[in-house]
C-alpha cells in the first residue's frame, strides 16, 4: 500500500524562530529554518489518513499543508508540544462526521484524559464545540482501518514513550535511546525520521552524533532528522551530514510503503 508522509512540524517545543532570539537561524530567510512543533501526517492511498501527535501548531500546520481529513491520531507521548493542538480536532470531527479514533500508551492516555477532561468527561452545560475522540490504549501491534501499525518502544530521557513503524517507515521523535526490543522492530526500515536536537548533549534527546550512530546501526536508505533546535542551520548542517541523511523541514513530503493490517 502506497502512502505519502508530510512533515507538519520539525522543530522543538519552542519552535524556530524562538521568541526573543536574534541568532542567525532564528533570523534566517531560508523557509526550511522555520520549524513548528513536531508532528507528521500519513495519507494512505485508498486508505486512512493518520495524524501523529496534535502539536501546538496544528491549526496552522493543517492550513499550510492543506490537511483536510484525519481518520486516526497516534500519540507518541503527552508533552505539551505534542498534544496541545487537541482542540483543533473539532474541525476534523465535522469533516469526518463523527469521533476520531486515537491511540496512546497507558501513561499518555491517562495524561490526555486529565489534561483534556472536558473532552473525555464533557460538562453537562451546552455551548462550545468539544473534540470527539475515541481513545484506545496501545498494548502491542494494532490496526488503523486497513493499515498495520507497530509501536516502537523508545526513551525520552528516563520516560518510556512510543515511536511508530508503518511498513517501510519509522517515526522516532523525542528520544535519546531505543529500548532493547526496538532494534528488531526497526530492522529493515527504508525511511526513518529520527530525533536529533543539536550538537551539544541533552538529557532527553539525541545529539546529531548520537543520531548518526543509530542510523549506522539501522542502515535505512534515507533518514531525516527532526525535533531540531535553532543551533542547526538547515543548509549548512545538511552539507556536513553523510549521504542519505538530511534535516527534515516543515512541508517535506515523501512516499512510503505502508503495511497491511495485522491478522
């Protein structure tokens, strides 16, 4: 099954440019240096359209990239930059004509229910639109309509979170370590999106050098780094990366082979 991946956001929790910063990257005229909060969109040919994370910038990302339909939402974890666009799901409910299935690990599902209690335990009074989300806790492989999804256990600092593999593609954002069992799951991946925050060490994110070590072990045909801070100018950084490795950017589009549903 063919699918098209669109990178909606490739930046950090602050985004790039950062508020109040006048560094060269924050002042850059290169549109690839303008990075909204991290999220991707996977549109399967004759199949579902899947949003991974409801980033803080979801409304503008959807308008910019012409995202008009969401059939399911996958959550990597519950940090603010990955969930605070939840209220924008209302519009996709209207387009779909009903609730949207969402999938998250147990901790993230609990955080979502607390943070968005008005969604999952709606008030009795009328007035104002409320997102309609049907939340399922991930306990292994699962299907989104005709598509098989495999969670990839990774670590964001000491916190276990999830990446996702969809056929020939894996998305591993916000991580500084793969769980031991993850390496087998990502074996044979053709295209990889991987966290690479900056060159300087960070307690919860891969540096560029650490991310390159992961790439060397997985050996995908193509890798795009994401969750990029303002330390990494797009053009100059790409010149320093090996063949088959580039920085992602908002609006990047590429095709993958999605996996059929698990039996």
